[in-house]
C-alpha cells in the first residue's frame, strides 16, 4: 500500500514537479526500521516512561499554540530543523499507552473510576480541538470508548458516555427523536447504575444540557469552515465551487475509474489536480480513478486483514496492558480508515483525517509504523509463550 501510495502521490503532483512521493517512501523506510527495532523489545519496558512520554506530547501541543506553524488556516505543526512535525499524531499514541496502563491498573468497576481514563484523554483532546483539528479530536473519543469497553466496562455505561453526543445530534437534526431517546437513556441508567435516583437525575440533567446547549455550540464552538463542512456534506451542490468542491470532485474521480481504473499515473483528474491537497486527505480518490473499483477493494481488504490480525494479537496478548495497547492501535488506524474512505466517497463530512500509510504526512507515517512495531512486539511475546 505504501509503494502504491507513493506512485499515486507522484501522479497528483506531476504538474507541480514536487517530490513528496519520494519523501513518502523514505519516511516509510525509516518507519519500517523503527517498527522492526520495537518488535524486538518488550512493551513492558516502556511502562516507566509512559508518563514522561505523555507529558512531552502535551507540552508539544501547548508549544504548537505559541510557536506553531500555520497552514490552511490551522496551527498544527512545529518546525524542527526545517521539518514540520505534527505533535497531535504522537499525542494519539502517547494517549493509547498511558490509557492502557491506567485501565490495566485501575479497571472501571464504579462510575467514579471513569475519572482517570477520561482525564487522560481530555487534556490532549482539548489541545487538539482548539488548533482547530476536529478530525484528530474525534480519534481521541474513539480511543476512549473502545479501550474502556475492551477493559471490561459494561456496555450500558458506554452507551451513556456516548449519549450526550447523540442527544446533541438529535437536537440539531431530528428534535422529535428526543422523545424516545432520552427515556431510553434513563432506562439504561436505572438498570446499570447505582444510586438510582441520583443517577436518573444526573443523566436527565446531562441530556437536557446537551440538547439546550447544542445551538450555542453550533454557533460558537465550531469554526466557520467546520460548520460549512457539516452542512455541505448533506448537500455539496449548495456550494459546488466552494465548500462542496472537494466532495463533488472526489466522487467524480472515483466514479471515472470504473472497474479497473485508468492506470497508475494516467488519471486525468488526478494529473490535472482538480482536487486540491489530493495527495493527503483525498488520496483514496486518486486510487479510485487510477486503479478503479478493483484497486479500492484490494486496499479495503488489506486494511480489514490488518484489523483482523490485530484483534487476534489482542486476544492472545500475555497481559491486559499489552492487549489494550493493541486494541488502541487497531482503533486508531481503523477509525481513520473508515472516516477517510467515507469522506472521500461522500458518505461523511470532510474532517481532515488522513488514510493510514497512504496519505502523505511524515509524522502520521512514522507514528503508524511505531504503532505497528508495538503490536509486533506483543505478537512476538505471545508467540514465544505458546512455544514454551
């Protein structure tokens, strides 16, 4: 996938004579080297370093606010020796590691036990959200929910954690749905939480606040372009030359590829750069145009096989900590895959989430390979235990 992505990146930039495709391969080579080294080490050796690693990433996110480099209206990078580093990518991995350690040592058995894991995720989430980077901030939410469930937290509590977001969406899109949704959440709270009366009052207060605050958050909590993306996702033809341009051109590009595509480096929409920044978030549209339906299916199957293998490794891990780390990595990668592909084919709003291993981005590439290296380390230890 990395090799094909390099050729697709070259195709998107042929008219501009950029060398990002070359940098993509070089970065992947460095990432593979790091992954192979990490695969030989025990993940347990990292546990004493988790808090310093987490603290360093938080400091780097704060530094972005003060000395960060701005591009495309967002301040997300720090320039180090001429190389732009995106701290939010490393923050995802640091959050996975520390959250796994916290849930391993302090499993969620009571509602109050949620304070630790929520605190671990909230700090980087807030710092990333205000960059602004809505897409990456969504990844932190997915990590929290998935790792909480894998650690043994009741599914009902997971629904209650997610319920304010669903309430906010219903309040904005289908207000009549609240009449069924809020009683449903109250029923879950009554069945699964202690202190029934207090739990019901608290859940009702949170749901009511989510519904009432939604209009204010829509007007003041999101940037103008973020609101436009959500609105134009429903109907990109409202602004075909502005905010809806990416979605429309992306779907046209994928559709023009047909069954087998036009061939690598032969896509007309890709070569003529009809889609801005196609080598990053919209690389899947170049894949669809040049390799067609068959190419896109092969890539999707490849990601599915990777996900299946990581689930196997998580199930066979020797410790709960290692299992949680693998599940966190699987969630990080697959959430980005699903959101990116849905965005590219018009089934989701534009969020700025890259396609792992294929979208151009040196920080993301290195982090993804580090994450795979950690998973390989867990798999290696599990395999050695079986042999013994």
